[in-house]
C-alpha cells in the first residue's frame, strides 16, 4: 500500500477523487475502503456513480480537519470575501 497523503497533496486534489485515493488519506486499505463504502460507514460522504465510488475532496478535507481549498479571488461567482448584498444597484 502507498503511504498516506500530505496536507499539500490533499489541497491539490481535484474536486472529486476515487475511493482508493480517499482511503489512502485515511490510512485505509482498498478492501476495507470498499467494505466501508458499501456499508455506509466510510469516514466521509461517498457518492456512488454507476458502479464507481467518488469522494468529494472538500468532504475529505473537512473529515481530516483541513479547511477546503478556497476559490481564487478572480474566480467567477466569488465576491472577494464579502457576502452578497440584498440591496439593488441603481
């Protein structure tokens, strides 16, 4: 089995990852990970897509006590750290 993932590696993961990669982060083997996913007891939320299991990287990071990666300030849909205002422009 490959060693676990570092915090830097965890923060660089894509939006969703396969179950085996998520299991590595928890120090769980492949067989145990699939057993936990089937019984609904994996340490974080697991999504079943067809016959495949996927794990949200944000859920994984939260379960491990890491804050999920914040969107970059130039990303669409962000408000530069300010909550959206209810006031209308004009």
